[in-house]
């Protein structure tokens, strides 16, 4: 049809061309395919499959029935469709409308205000499930939002936003893409490479996380398998960290357990805390206090990583119940210089402290952590150990510098700076203090002067038939001097230019072979100690 047509009977097929206006009335039936290449079709009766191209308009009104709708134009439904394939344009499912089969959205925009069965959204598709609308399931790789009800969600890519009032009644499996929740969701499973943000108003069931999950709302419980779970909201049940990292700056109202390969950080509060073998407890980021309302257990093989600052501030686990200690205490430095007179409180337990750490590690060359266990706390002091400063110096000059630093007052800033060094930094520091590069410079300068003498000797030996001449010559070299246990090995380089004028003022007589001349020159060089990196520029 390319003009106006109203159908009250039965047609075997229908083709609507540009400019055509067709109404299929309530008694009308099209038994075969209906194709819109342009124009407008309003259905109040019964159609088989319908294809709507771009620039075409199709309306399936209330009470009307159609088969599979393939849409790239502008379509709407308030009746019943067997299924939907949307490749472009727009489709709106109005109040009362039902799509009983799969709605596949590879492109264009689909808006649901009523009832869908299963929905699949491809990378180029856009799907909106409005308030009051429902869908049995949603598989999303495109762009989808929900303010209604969806039975279950599989997000494989793209973005999905569950708005306030939106509800996912079943499981949400997030294997890719990004999901934002401002409403309600059932159990949530997050795979590697996927991310979820649960905002303040968001509520979810049990969460299993291997990706990136940020919670500012409420989560029923947590199993963190790997990846990162960041909590500024509430975990109302238990939490298990069997891998990855949980950053808790909110509340965990149930028991929290950290297992092998798991790490707990943050400055929030947990109901009770157990760190098993291979698990890590590390308040922060930065120096922070982590609160435990009930009891703390650090099992053998666990690690408590505590940061300390020069001011006396340190990480702290503040326990309302009892603290049973074991495992390794790992001291992490955050300052360059430490004073042995400063003490640090690392554990407080109102219900009492029992047990001790099995070992203590710290990256200090000349300080050793000393722990004091009281009935309700664990404190730490940094004591000067028996390692002489010169032990870690590698040359005689460096050992002399180390011995001099070791004899300084215990309050001298240089003494405290050396005292606080790590083993790796100590040998480098003494090489920087020993000044042996000044002695090495003498050797380099002597060798560089030979280059100038060589140029002048060559010029003096040259035959000048005119008896006078203006000349210029460049010179340069690279060299290396091995260390000898006293001074470090050095490498050097020099480049320069000499410009001269010479002449033979006597044409005959006893001074006939005499040549007088003058020379000017400039050079630039560098000497570098290969171990410490100290260097000097020469000009």
C-alpha cells in the first residue's frame, strides 16, 4: 500500500511503502509477513511477523497481537508481541504492552514501561526499564538502566545503572563492564575485569568479588576471592577475604576472616577479626586505626603490617574484646629519620592481650624493634643495636666516614639520620659522605692534561713551510679507573678545543728553526663514581 488503507478482513501479506497509511482494524488479520519500507501502520487486530525499516512508523495498539517485530524505525506496543529484534531506531513498550519472547537489542533505543520476558542488549543497544516495568532477565553488553523490576542480570560489558526504586530480584552476575546500583539487588557475583559501585541508597545480597567493588551502601555479606573491595558503607553480615584486598573504611557487622593471600586494610570497624596464615592486616592507607568491636585473633603465619612515623604516630588495632597474638609483626617506615626515644602503641585490647608475635621484621640497619607486652597493649621502641656504622661501609674512606658519624652525639641530626638508615641505603650514604671523589679528581685531571700535551707535541712536530700558522684541534677521551678497596671505581670523559697561532720570526741564522706561538683552549669533562653515583663536572 502506498496510500490510505483500512483492513477489516484477511490479507496473506502486507507491504507499506513511503507515504502509505494503513490501519489494521480489530477484525483485520494479516497471515503472512508485514513489511514497512516507509509510511505508517497502526495495528488493532492480528499480524504475523512485522519488519519496520528506517523512516517507518509502526504502532501495535492495546488488544492487538503481532508476531516477531524486527525494528529499525519508530515502533511502539501496547498490545502483545511474540518477540522483538531491534537493530536501530526506537521502540517503546507502553503500559499494557507485553513482549512475550526474547527482546534482542543490537542497536537503537528500547524503552519498557510494561512487561518484557528476556532481554538481550548488544554493544550498540540502549535499554531503559522504567518504574513499574518488568523484565524476566537482562543480558547486557550495551547501555541499560532500570527503575523497575528485573528477575536476574548478566552484565557482560557496557554499563548498567540500577536507579533508585529499581530492583534485581535474583542473582546479578557481572562478568564484564560497569554496574552502578542505587536500588536493590539480590546476590551479586563480580568477575575479573568487571566493576560495581553500590552507592549510598544501594542494597545488595551476598557479594562474591573477583573484580572491583566499591560499596557505600549496604551489602548482606562478602566473599572476596581476588581484586579489590572498598567499603565505606555497611556489610551487615560476615566477610571473608580469601584473596585480593578489602579496604574497610565503613562497618562490618559480622565476623571478618582474612585467609591466605588476602589483605585487610582501612580505618573502619569490624565486629570481630581473625587473620589466618598467609593473611595480612594493614591499617590505612597511611597511618590509621582499625577498630575491632569484639575479639582479635592473629594466627601463626599471619602478618600485621604496621606503619610508623618519626612523630610517634603509628598504625593501631583498637580491640574492644581480647587480642590473641601470633604471626609476624612487620614494621613499615614512613619517615626518613627516627628517634630511639619515641615509643609506638600498635595494639590495644580492652579485654586483655595474650600471646606474642612470633617474629618482628623492620628495614633498619642500626635500630632493632623492641616490643613491650602489657595486660592491655603492645608498644614498641626502636633501640640502637650492636651493628657499628662502619660494618656496612664498603671502602676504607667510607668506613672512616662511618666511624666519625658513629662518634657523634646521640641527638646530633647527622647521627640520627645515619641511625635510621636501611641496610640498602647505608653503604650508599657512607660513599656520599667519604669525599673520595676529590682524590679521584687528581687522577682524572692528570690524565686529561696529557691530552693537551699530546696536541701541542703534535703541533710542534708539524712541518710548517710558511714558518707561521693559525691552527685549531679538538681532543677527547673516555676512561675508567678501578677501585682499590679505598676509593671507588670511576669513569671519566673529556672533550675540548685548542686554538693556536705560531710563527718562525727568524729567516736565517742560529735561531732560524725557532718557533714562537700562543694557544688558547677550553674543555668540559665529568668524573662519576660507578657505585655511589657521585660525580664532578670539570671545565
